[in-house]
C-alpha cells in the first residue's frame, strides 16, 4: 500500500483567514505545536459566538475541510498524529454547529411522508423533481467553453476524486435492509471488486485526459467556499450517528439528480472534442445512477423509514440539504460564467500555486 502523498508545501502555507491559517500551522507542526492548538480553539470559540453565516465563509469552510481531512487520510502522516486530538475535535464541533444550523435554515421546511418505503421513495422523487435549481449540466452540454468545462472538473475533483467515501461513513451506523442497500450502492461506486472501475479512478482518468492534475487535493486552493461547504456537509452528515437519517436522504437526492445531468456532461465534453477516455466517467453514471436512485429511494431511504419512523423528517431534510447546496454551487458557477469570470478562486490559467 502506498502512503498518501503529503500536500505540497504551498497548501500548508496558505490559509484563507486566521482560523484556516492556524489550522494549517497546527497540522504542519503535528503534535509538536507550541500552544497553537489552544489559540485555535480560542479563535473557533470566538467565531462560534459571532454566529455569522459560514457556508460562504472561506476561512471556516477550509478549516472544516482540513479537519475532516484528518479522518479521510489525505493528509498522510501529518494527519495520523492529530486525527483524535481533543482540541481539534472541539474546534470542529464548534464550526460544525454553525454549519449545521445554517444548512437547516437553507434546506427550509420539508414534507414529512408516512413512514413506509413507498411513501418515502415517492416523496423523495417528488422533492427532486420539483427542484428548480440552476442546471450546470445543461450549460455544459450546450454552451461551456473548454476552459469552463475544465473548471467544472477542478471544482468537482474535491468530492469526486474521493467519490463515495463521505457516504460510506454511514455504513456502520445503519442496520438491516438499509445497510445492505447502502453497501450495494457503495460496492458499485468502488468498482465491484475491480479497482480500475472505481468511480474515483474513472474521474481521475477524465482529469488526466483533459490535462488536469489528478492528485488530491491539487485544486483545493482554486475551490471556493461553497464547494468545500458541499463536501463538508457530506462529512458532517456521515460522521454523526444522530444524522444517519440525513446522510441517507442526502445520498438518495444525490443519486436521483445524477443520471440525467451526467448525460449532459457526457454530451458537453463530447461536443468539445473529447473522446471516450474523458467521457467514460459521465457515461458510466448515466447507467449506474439510474439504478442507484431506485435502490437509494426504496431499499435505503424507504427501508430506513420503516425501520425507524422517527428518522423520516431527517431523511427528507438530508435530501433538501443536498438539493439546496447543489443549487448554491450551481448559482455560484453560472453567475461567474455569465459574467465572463472564472468560477474558481483563481483561474486555472494562473498556473500552479
Ligand atoms: Fe458514482
Ligand atoms: Fe451512484
């Protein structure tokens, strides 16, 4: 097994504000920090007391992303020493409180169906069908320039190079039919025993095929707060047993809004002249997610509702959170593109950090 490559020094050097700068410093120093942990905790407590919005706050979202990164393993040996550091866990908890509160507000009021598999699946399909968020996928199919299409891949790489990992945190938190259904979906995401078919690997091939760097997280510095917020939300939901209903609803909505957009993405990259090597990731999802959405709606979310009716509101809430964040990211990107700007914090053409 290979050790994850440590982030390049510039990643560890550049924060987006006091919290993330100090977090990077703490991670860089490992256990040998000199009071920086306590200072970070003090800063986080002050930020939590301030209660301002965080979903578009670069400093907070990068900090959360780095703290979750300790659990995913991409920080390599640096993360190993700090994964269960008490102060860092406290910092995470403080920021998560702000993040979750704003997310619940953003998701709004959700319908709460009867606790039967049929009703919950139908309510999820109704919710996703009613979603009128902006369609990045349609834009890519018809109008995106090559540079914009590459921006999209860079943005998506934050999640997709680690595809499925965030929802996998939920596996040990479920039981019975719901657990079996989640594992069935995730097995497919992880290539059904074939490493080359893992969706993250297919996406890495797409990135290399267009000339982008597929190491993780090469485009972290390019990714705006809303993209990090989207990934942080999955990590938040997946890593808390009390939120297991929400992570299931999130995954269901994620799968239900994937098949058709991926057809548009495939068409868009084909329109721009890219071949099968680049479009395979998207083509694979046209097929796979048409199946996954059925399993997710009926066998995962529906079964979970029948196992524990008290989770129905959270299942719907998780779905609403997924749709709301998708809309948030979509609006961010399309507004930038319509204005003739890059949707990234700095354009890809600016070269390496
Ligand atoms: Fe996938
Ligand atoms: Fe899927």
